[in-house]
């Protein structure tokens, strides 16, 4: 006699993570990556920051509404245990991304990934080649480039709000580049260059 048909289907009771749980987690990860990119340049990429901010706001409100709906239902503890990725993953992503942004990790990482191209360009300029017009230096889209053999600087496209940000290179002292701006030492001969619009 076959008694296996009388047993409840374990796959139905303990289904893998629900599709909606995965969707909330996936969206949180994608928004986290957008935020890391948006904050990976000095002053942040303004357009991307605005986009990420609006998306995080809508995502957070939706997440709170769904979580609130779960908390007022009967059997909420069982539901919370079963769907732990839904309520645990998004706050963990927010905490991780917030911590990375707070310590400046996105700016440092993008700078270090661009460092070979930045140093190569600085070497070329220091050897007497004029900076000329460039669209990209490393991973940075260039909006404005100025300088001489002793120092140069470039503004990164779409950074800051009412202020433009970029990098300046000066091996001997604080950069002396024509035009307005403030300099803050960043790493080695590199400075963050800020110009108020």
C-alpha cells in the first residue's frame, strides 16, 4: 500500500523564496548600485543622485506599506519568518550602502580604478604635451580641462549642485591653475577641485 500520497507535499509547504521576496531584494540591490555610482565622484553625480533619491523614496514607502500590511494580519509571525528576505534584505542593503558612502568608499574605489589612466595623463602633460580636449580620463567623463606643464585640472561632467567638482594634479604644491576654485588634498599629487557656479 502506497502511503506517500497521504503525506503533505513538502515542496508546497516550504517553497523556495517567494518571487516577490526576490523582487524586493533585487530592486534594493540595483538601487544600492545606482547610489554607489551616483556617489563615486566628488560632489556626486547630481542627475543620478536625484534619480536614486526618488527611487529609494518610492521603494521605501512601498516596502513600509507592504510590511505594515503583513504586521496587521493574523499569523504575522509565521509570515515574517517565512518571508524574512523581504523585511531583512532591503534594510541591510541600505545600511551597507549608507556606510560605504559615509566613509567615501565609492569615490576612493573609482579613483583607484582610474589611477593608472590619471597618472599616465599627468605624466604626458608634465612632459610638455598640452592637455588638449579629452572626453574621458579613466572612468571620469570630462566636462572642462585646463592646465599647464606644472599642474592641470579637470571638471567631471554632471557633478555637484550649483558647484562643479573634479580633480587637479600638482606634484609640487597646491595647484596654481588659472580661474576660480578651491582645492582639497586627496591623494599624492591629486587634489579635489571645486568651482562654485
